[in-house]
C-alpha cells in the first residue's frame, strides 16, 4: 500500500489495473488536490474481494479493458459490497468511449491519453459520497430517535427543535408542511410561518442556478428518496450550502402517513479553501475546466506561443439541437449527455491540449503548438466522429452531432477573447451550413456578423418607423388573359440602405420572431388595399398573402386572418394564403389541422414553390388546397431543357387530377408562356406580364385592363391556328382557308418554324416532305416537345414514305399523307382539324366555366347554410331573452305591461295579472282597450284602479337604435 503524508483528510483510492506504471500515472494525476492519497493496486478477483472486505474505499479507478477482470463482472462485485461506491472507468489510449452498458453503472470515465479530468472527477465524486453518507447518518439518527421515543410525537418534536439540522414533516397527498423545526429560521433566515402558509416558500430562496434542478428532484422524489445539495440565499446576502434528504413515514400497517425530511448546513464543508479554489475552476457537471480556467489556460498558452514563435488553435464545439434533446428527454438526460460528451472530447485531444466547458452545451478546446492547419483538422474531425457515435442515456440510445469552428493564433486574433469570439463565428457558420461540419474562421465572417447585427437593430426599428411597404405582382389567367389576382410582397424601404432585398431581411424576421407582428401587418394592409381597389371599381378577384412557418404554427393565425377580413370588409373568398410545401411537411399532421381551420374561414390556400421540397403525395391529397404554384426554377429553362418541360407537364397533370389549379411563377419570355399554355397551365406570374408594383403603378395597370397577347391564349378568345412548314404547291389551299375565316401562317424552314413556336400557339401543323435542306421529322419532334397539344400532319412522297411512316408509329406525327394529294382533300383535312380544335377548346372553356359556377354554387350554398344557422341561433337567443324577460317581469312586485310597436299587448307581469284581473289583460289585445287611462308613451302620470293610485311611466325597448316596443311600469303610491 502506497502512503502519502498524513493529513486530516484522506482519500482512499482502489485501482484495478494490470500495469504498475499506469497505476503510478493515475496516482500522480491525483496529486495536488485537497486530500492526502492512500491507494491500493489490485489485479485479481481474490485481491479485489479482499480489498473490498478489509477497508472502505472512497473511489475505485477501474480499467474497463482488462481481459482477466471483465469490467461488467468487476462492477457487479464492487456493487455487492458497496452499492454507492463511486467507480471511474479508465479507457486505454487509442480506444473510443467505453461501452454504453458500463456507463449506466459507473459515475464517469477518463481517457489515459488525457487525464486532466481525473482529479476534478474524483474530488467531485468523493464530495458527493461524503455528503451522501452524512445525510444517511442524519436520517438514520432521526429515525432511531423517533423509534427510541416510541413514536411519541411530542418528544420527537422536542428533539427535532434542539438539533442544528432542519427537520420537517409534510402531508403525503398535498405536500403541505405540517411541522418544521426552528433550525429552518437559522439556516434559511426566514420565518417558519411563511412556510406554513406556502409550502413552496423555501424554494423561492434557493439559488437561481440550483432552483430548477431542486424543484424537478422534489417532484420526482416527493414520496422519499430526495438527495440533493444546493445553495440558498439568506436575507443578509450570504449564501449557505445545504444537503437535503426526505423519507416516507409509515404506520403499523406499512402505509405511508407522511413525509419526513432533514436539511443539513454543509457550508463549512464546501468552503474548504483548497476545494473551493478547485471548484471555482472546474465545471461541477463535466469535471472539465470551466470558462474561467479555460481563459486562464488560453492566456498562458498565448504568452508561450508569443515568446516561442508558435501557433495554436482554438476550437469551439456546440452540440446540435441540444435544446430539442433537453425538451424531449428532460434535463437529467441532458446533463448525462453533456457528461459523456465531455469524456469523448477529452479523449479526442492530445495530452498537452485542453478542453473546457464554456457554458450550456458549448465547449472549447485549445490545441497547443499547432503548426499546420491539417493538424487541427485531424483533431476536429476526430471530435466530430466521436460525438456522432450513439450515446446511451437511462436506457435510451441518443444520436447527436456537433458544429465546430476553428480560429488560429496569431492570424485570427492576438488576444484570447478575440480568438474565442472568432472561433464562435466560424461555429455559427457551420450551423448555418447544415450543422455537423467544421468551419475555419475568415475575416469576412466578422464583417458579416457585424452587418447582420446592425441590420437586426434596424429591422426592429423598421416596424415602429413604418418602413415596410407592400408591392403587388399580378397573376394572369391563361384562358382569357385577364388579371385574376395579385400577390402582396413585403418590401423594406430602409432610409440609408434603400430597398433591402427580401432574402436579406425575411430570414431575420423569422429568427427574431418579428415575423408574427409584421405578418399580421401584411395581412391587414393587403386586405385593406384589395378592398379599396374593389370599391374603386377595379376588377381584382383576389389578393394573395404569404404565410411563414411561424405564422402558420402560431395560435393566433385564425384570429389574425378573421380580424384582417372583418376590419377591411374583404370577403374571405377573395383572400388567398400561400404556404410553401417544406413548411407543410415539417409537421404535416399539425399543418392539416391548421389548414382545415383556415378553410372554415372561407379563404383559399395555395401551395407555393411546388416541386422544390419533399412533399408526400399521400399527404398532398389530404391538404385542403385550391392551387399549386410551380417554382420558377422549372419555368426558367422550360424552353431549353426537356427535363424541366417534362417535370412541369407532369406537375400540371398531377395537380389537375387532384382538382387543383396550377400557377407558374417566374414567366419571363413568350416562349415560356406559349409552352405553359400548351401544357394547360391555368395562370402565370412573372416579369413577362409585370414586375411587382407599388400601389400607384398597380392601380394604373388595373385601370388599363392589360391582358396577355391574344395569339397565345388557349381557349375562347382566339381562333385556332394552322401552321404550314415547308409545304410547296398548296398556296391555293392556304388562301381558301383564309377566305373561310381560318387563321393560317407559313414557315419556310426548320429555324423559322421554331422561332414562330416561341411566340405563338399552333393547333395544326402541316409539315412538307423531307428534302436535303429540310428535316421534316426533326421539325415534328420539336413541335411535339414545344407544343404537345397541336395536331401534326406530314406529307411524304413515295421515295420517303417508309422513313416518314415510322413517325406515325411512335406518335411524332398524328397523320401521314402520300403525295400527290388533291388540294381540296388537304383543305378539308386541315379545316376539320381546326374545327375539332375549336370544339375542344369550346368544351374546355364551358367545362371550366361550369366548374367555376359549381364552386360558386357550393360557396353560395355554404354561405346560405351559415346564414341560416346564424338566423336559427339568433332566434334561439331571442327566445331565451324573451323567456328571461318574462321571468324577470313575473318577479317584479309592480304591475308591468309590455306593448309592441303596433300597440298590441305582448307581455304581462304576474303582479299585473293579479291586480288588473278584471280588465282582462290578455296578450294580443289592443293595449288602449285594457288601459285607456294610461299616460301617453312620452309622458308619466297616475292611474287609479280599484281604489288604488299608481304612479305610471314608460320605457322604450330598443336594440341597435331600432324600437321593438314599450314597457309600462305601475308603482303603487306610498310604496
């Protein structure tokens, strides 16, 4: 047995290790603490059993990778002897963290590669063990005293009132304090009367940093088993450390009748100078250096690096989504996760490096003498990889990741706070880029952070200074070319920066939660402006407003929309709410409930940026949507990229099958518009028709009645078009078709035909026979791709018949005609095709109008049912009010008569029936026949009847300034 200098406080350490040199390293790592060390090294089952039997140990250091002494079995052997003996696992160099099942049984773990945590861990567990033993002794003493006194309450209370520990008794069910000893006033410095009045009064004076932990522990251990140490703030400003335990008190039948507790003042124990100095520099939870010690160590290393011309690196590590883990599994699980993270981080470093906890889930590391960036990258990647391994917490496997930022001395900062601040900036950039990655500091990050901070300050003032404005971008129908609505877009007119781009301030609104009040302002302003335009006679069927994710999930969204509609007077059907698909899929079940509630208000709902997210079709059909908006990323290259064209066509087809309208965003050219119209798109929005406009320009556009070019529209407003490409010898056919009122265009070759397709819509394409300068099959394929709805005819002579004939089999051409061909035959074929197209478009137009009418009928019917329900409810309320009025009148001691506005008796009180029975006051009788001596309705007077005189006066019955009748009150004189 190795002995240290004899001191008052002795720390007995049992080391289970096979290598004598490693034992010496462990003992050396424990030197310099506040205790003398007595250690014993064992390496066999018999030696371990003998050591546990012969002496009581304060802590066990167990190598968890010994083949001769398996860690699990060794822990079981130790627990049989002493179930509360702290066990610290020691992990060999090159190994990852210990198995999860061992962590459930041990208090903590350290890596041999970095044993800087060993001393603070051991002293922490030794302190906890001593407190636990002292608490057990105090509780046992109380129980023994109570038992020795024969459960005599008076003598027990006399004993409790004369010991320095604070004792209390509480009811089992209510936790109401029924007794507390006078020591409470000495320890807490508060009167016991306050605790009797409010059993949680003691908790108000617990130190704020300990309060939440103690409160949770009291809730979990309300029926016994509490074992907590914490600080309390006394009225004089001093702080006391307490150790509190509670236990159940049972009657002779074993039933719990009350809860007892004891709190000991351990301030003297905690205040030991050596231990306080160490606690002041180490984090109590993780046993890592705290922020103070971390900055001190960084300052020393910067001084050494400056003298020796070395470089060092500072790493800041933040656990991703730690708040979610805390909220999901509780703070106790979060604490256990942080403890294991601390062990893994320390095991990832070299022996001369430092890791500390800077607060919450934020850790820092210092890599001394790091000459190359690659060295820091290797350590950082090792940290990321180790933290990505699963963590077992209270039987639950948890996966977590981390974001890491790195800054170097001296190029990224010559002062410690500057280095840490810059490493934090890099860490925040890692989070912005998706988390679970590493970022190095760059000077541009600091500029970005400063600009972002200034922008946030200005943004908070923008709403107060009325700097927000709305711009309106029209939405246009592909059927008739008319404006069908406008989207309200938020703009920020900054007094110095000018017009700030939405992508710069909208994310900030989300982060700062300002999006809720600003979104509410957008709703109210857009609805009010739309109503002003409607009252001015402008034809604007609807106004669209974008909802953010925070707005959609807020409890006030339905109220915000109802208030905006009510205050503006805008019909609910005229308000369209645009919601992105990624927003809906974040929490689809909640989104469906919210959208259902919004639909009940009568508004329409559009799915914005469709195609860019990850919508599930199974959910999409459950969302109560009215339309989808195809994202501009597909529309942008729709004329050049066949894949984008195919995706857009598929989206339109799918949406129509789901009974949804389709709006294409970002339409900027005639070609894009023509292709979208040919794919049966319902509406478009983009610069081709109009940019977002301020109110005056939008009013001018509405007044102008601007529409899409008629030659591009697909139904009702234009005649079908035939295009002849490379057709020779049929000029008379073209002239005859034009004389008959048909629209015909001619293109000489492939290039001119493609240019024509970019700005026009063809219903029939007649392609001449192929020759050396004209590839008719290529033209037909281009027509099929760019305008798939058109009918495609091709002429071919005998020489090319077989080649061209294949086009009819694969759908490139609809019909194939052999030359020579009679002109009248060709004219008749083209005319029939044009008529078919006209009939098809008329049918589509009528169908669309029928659908619109049907939707309007449904809306009108729903409105009728709502009004009918409101009417029934109103009649019911009126009936209830009438019954209540009758009951009140019957209880009055004076005669009262109710007369409607036509002078007919409608109500008679009980007193009136009794005292004026001979006049037969029957309801429905003209009142002047019953009471001819009553004063006029605008006067007072006296009525004499049966030898009694009554003072009479009238009261008008009005609702919203509408007179419904009168009440005549008769009060017997002298009463």
